[in-house]
């Protein structure tokens, strides 16, 4: 599983990071990035939950 980010869509709400801090973080400019290149099986549900809460759909889960 991988997460694709759309930095142009990201508004820096940080809900993804609040929901799944092991997966998502905001950089110095306030844009989301994924902490790990490939999501380990034990964190898949957390990664999906973080993507779902994004109010601007800047995160896409790819299997």
C-alpha cells in the first residue's frame, strides 16, 4: 500500500497527522507528506483513516 499526496490540493488542516501521526506529517510550509514510502501492514487501517479525514481529498490510497 502507498499513499499519493496532492500538495497543490493540501490546505494544511493537519487532520491526517492528528489521525495517523505515524504516517502523516506537515512540513515547514504546512503541507502534508508521508513519513514512510510504503505503508506496513500493521498501519494500513491508520493510513486509510488519515486519508479519509482530509477535507480536500489531497490523499489517495493505492494498493
